[in-house]
C-alpha cells in the first residue's frame, strides 16, 4: 500500500521552479495520492493541470480565513460556482484564524458559516483551518454538521475527541516529528485509527529530519513512519488504514 498526503499546496509559488522534480520524488517515495488545497481561483486552475502518471490528485478550494476582508459578494459567488464542479472534491481550507487578526472575527465567522452551508447543500466534505479560535470553530461546526477534517490539528486531545464526536477526521502534520510534540503525540493516541489522516501542509511545517528546508509531499513519509512507530503499528497496516480513511472522506 502507498502513502498519501491529505493536504498540500504544491500549486504554491514555492514549487513553480521544480514541480516536476517534486512530483518525481513523491512517486519515488511511494506517495501516490494527494489532496491539493487552493485558496485562490488562479491557484485552483493551475492545480487542476498538475498531473503525474503514478499519482492521483484531488482538489479542494476554499476562502481562507485570513482573506475574508478582501472577498466581496461577486468573488464569493465565483468560489461558490466552482464548489459545484465535479473536480472540486472538498471545500477548504476554510475556518477561523484569530492568530493574525482578531479584529474581523465576525466577518471570519460569517464567511466560514456560509461555506459550511454550501458544503451541506452540495454534500461535499470540508477541510478546516483553526488557529487560536478552537471554541468558535467548534461551535459553528456543531451548528452546521458536515463531513470533514481538522487539518494540521494542533489543539488538545480532549478537544480532538469533541471533533471526533461531530464525525470529523483529525489530520496530523510534520510537527508531530518535532521535539516539542508532546501534545500531538497525546492526540494521536486518543484519535480512533479510522479517523486519522496525515499531511504535509507543504511548503510549511517540514518534518524532522528535513526541518529547515522547504516541505514537500515526499516528506509525508517521515510523519507517517513516526506515527506508526509511536502507535506500535505495522507500517503496511497503517498505510492501508490511511487509504481507507482518505477514500471514505473524499471518495474514490
Ligand atoms: Zn494549508
């Protein structure tokens, strides 16, 4: 069975120079599936053109919480019409981020809520970003139930259990390989195996031993191996489980 990356930004500028080599390294490292996340319509159109004979890509588009102040109704409707397309498997990353901006909380909540409602109407899963906003994120997700994943989960194990109860998946990034990963390690021990996913969120959050360089999907293997080791799982068994989870959430 192969590895997968449930959240990557290989459509980012950071990969424009050497995308072919990045895809080649994915295939060499047996990373055969990836969800490409687009926050902008141009990036989404670019992402749709990315292909490799040995890798299966899926696509997600969403209005990022950091961008809500620049989104007017016309732009919102442009996103909305793309969500309806078959190629758009998931809506995200959407959510709340009070780390960089606490001044526009209400606007962030409004845009998040409207995208959750669209996900309900379109029967598509969501990919949720939450930073320093976990309670407000939870409250909206509880109010507007949909399928989805908490991407790059970095809150408590206790809160993770609450998201599991709502039916969400928990996706773990390369930070689980970092020295101060105590909380992430507690999270993985508390998440049922059939709700766990792994991701790079590349070009950010590079796992050890590549930390300090640009992250890329091939490095998801370090994160996967670390989690398998921590959970005392056979790697092959873990990969099979990850693939099942990915398909259950995002479709075949
Ligand atoms: Zn991301």
